C-alpha cells in the first residue's frame, strides 16, 4: 500500500530547500546525547561561529549518509569519548 501525503513531495529540492534540510539534519544530530557528531560540533563551534560549525558538520553527516546508502557500508557510532581520546 502506498503512503499518501497531504502535500506533493518534490522529486528534486531547490538549493535553499536542501540547505534548510541539511541545517535541520545537523541540528537534530547535535541535540542527541553522547554522539560523535555532537562532540565534533562543540569542538568546532569554539573556533568558528555556531552556524558555520553546523554547516560543516552537516556536510560530514551527509557524507556518512551517502556512503551508507551508496556503498552499503554499516554506520558505527564512535561516541563522544572518541573525540576526546583521538584529539
């Protein structure tokens, strides 16, 4: 059974819509407790503005998503402690 939505889902997003989606994806990841991306965001946000840090780490998240979907790789969460140990 196909899922019906109240709105039409566009086949392609505009650039502004993709940046908004990217931004929301990154914010959701940074609100999650004890994750690698949250720790990397806080480390980067001390050196840059928070918006630039969100975009930079959002790009990292999209890179991971691309490789999981394209290569069939399995995502392994490294945890927040990995940043402190590694760097």
